């Protein structure tokens, strides 16, 4: 993916979430955002997803500048798959319907082809048995896997994960991270916000360290983790890797 | 011995779930019904009253006509009130501010004033000025406007109860605003507002009795007339209660059924 951000600022009710984020990436396949809570990681991801409009600055993905009219935002969102921390499946729909809804309503699939295609994906992710269940009948890990299938199904050019395992226990975390690692191995382009440092290191081509709404450090994952340059990153790694 | 009694009369909880055996439910219903029957049979037995059902029975056709008129008016205003309520609820989320405030003022005015006054004003002033003479039409519309204000608040609360994360999820998968309402918001709202909506519909049916003051020939007016002809007050009004129950009970039963059908934990 090619990403170009110039001076992106986002404020909520006087709180500055992003304080002039600039970035230029040309050949990273997987980008991982790390940093302390409230540092701006999720906000940055939401700006890239077209869910949040920056107050200032410009965003360019693969050479296309992000525009903020409702029409072009909807077009942009349709080309991107987002997986949220709290799964955000629709509770009134079955797992299968959760996946087919965007296919049918936003991507012009017929109902039957959408269903067949979704079942095929469920098969690939060992979810066939759960296709007819509502989210409340699924474990957190299963819900998140369905959410990942929903994001993948629309063949997005970019997958965004916003702390996809923060709401899961360790065992379920593993089953979700396995899928993300698998996607990474398939050379899918993805951006991941995570607190799982070991995993971040494993899947990231490029790593960004955000704190106080700014990118404090940016570089290949190996370099960031083995030779942190800033005091903030050293402090952060020291704290999160302590236990 | 005591445990057997408690088994019959008390619901037992197993963990979070309640266990209700069939015989327990049957006994419970019978006991409750007996208790009520006891109280009312005592009350009625103390009444010094010359019952004369025959006099009222002669007017059975009148009761039937009135009941059917009530049914028709209620059904019409029920549908209209849903439409009005939905429009008023959506108007309050509109970006066009005059519309938003029109919705707010409508709701406050209707909810803050007696239906009786509304019926009089709409029939004798508003409808008259616009040349609408049909009291059935005006009656049904007034009822719809009245119930619509309450329904719009029910719908508004239902819409607001759909979490921000659901809306965000809908945006993230690229749904338009309309699609979000159609496929994500309304299906969830429907289930949550069914119970209060059913209550509101039952109220609407009973409130239709007030239309008797503008001489709409509905159920209550007919009962009043029968009473005036026969001086058999109890015999005229008791069938009235039964007639309204026959309309409101199916609504609450239907609502329970739909609630069960659309049940999912959220």
C-alpha cells in the first residue's frame, strides 16, 4: 500500500486526538500501530477507514486523496474492510446474514450468489457450523472471526484491524491472531492496531509508534523493537514487555 | 410435604433461569382467577340491583354496529398513527431545523393537552375551517395525531437505543443512511418497541370512546344510548368492557408472540 498523510489533525470537543500526523509509506504490506492508550492509534485508523473526518490535513491512499463528501466516503468505505475491537456484528442477523448484508446491499451481489460465496468463506475459516447462529450464540473469538470474514468478503484493497483481540481471552486471541497471520502470509495489505507486541513484531513490515497524537517513531518493525530511538518508545516497550 | 406445596405455588429459580412446571402455572392462574371472582362476586352480590338483561339484549344489533365502528376507526387510526409517529420521530433527526422543531412542538402540544379538548378543537375549529365535515374521518385523524405523538417518542427512544457502534459498523461496511435505517436500525428498533407500542395501541382503542362527544357512532356512544333507552346501566356498560377487551387482548397477545419470535440477546 502507498500511504501519504500530511499534517492530519483531529480534535474531539477540544481534545486533540491527532496532532499533525504526517507519514509517507510506499511499499509496506502490513503496518502495525502501537503506542499507549489515548495516543491516537484508533483515531488514525478511523480516519483511514473514512469513519472520521480530519479537521486539517490530507490523506492519500494508493495515490487517491480521501474526499469528504458523503458519496465519496461511502465509495471509500466500500473498498476497505474494518474489524473492530468489540466485533460490532449486527445482533438481529445470523452470522451468515452479517456477511451477506454488505455483499448484497453495498456490492451488488445477488442474494443467492452472496450466500454461496459467504458459505464458501465460512468453510475456509471453519465457521460453517455457526453460519445460522446469531452473534449472542457465538463465543467472542467466533464473533470476531465472523467479523473478519465480513470485512474480507467484500475483497477490500485494505484491511483495518482496531485492537481486534482486546476484548478476548488468551485462547480466543490466539484463534483470531492465527487468522490475521494467515492473511498476512497471503500478502494481504493490512493495518493493525494492537497491544500484542510479540504479534506486532511478527506480522509488521512497518511499525508506527504513536503517542500524544503524533507519530513518534516509524520504521521497520525489527528496528523499532530492537533499537528504539526515543525515550517514549523505550519507556513504552519497557512497560508493556515487563510481564 | 412443605416442599411439594412450595413446588405448586412458587416459581423455582435454577441459576438465572426460572423453572415453571405446567401444573404450577395452571394452579397459579386458577387461584388468581378464583381470588378475583371471589371479590367481584361478593361485590355484585351486595348490589341491590334489578338486573334486566332482556331489555338490553333487544339492542344487541346496536352494540355490534358500535363495536364494528370502533374496530374500523381504531384500525384506521392505528395505521395512521404509526405513519405519523414514524414521521415525527424521523423529523427530530432531520437536518432541516424548522421540521425538527415542528416535530418537537407537535409532540409537546399533543402530549400536554387532554384528548377531549383536541377532539373538540379539531372537529369544530380546524376541520370546520378546512371544510371537512365527515366526523368519522376527523375522529380517526384526531386519534391518529394523538397516538402518533406518543408513538413517535417510543420510536425515537427505540432508535436512540441502537448503539453508536452499530451505526459505525453500518457506515464501515459502506451502507448509505437509508440502508442503515432499513437494514440495521429498524429491525432492532422493532423488537424493542413492540411492548410499549402494543400498550399504546390498546390505549388508542380505549381512547376512541371519547369520539362519542362529537357523535361518532362508536361502541361507547351506543352503550350510552342503550342505557338512556333502558335505564339498565350495568347491563349496558358491562358488555362495553367485554367488547374493548376483545380488541385489546389480541393485541397484547400478538405483541408477546412477536416479541418471542424476534428474540435475540443484544
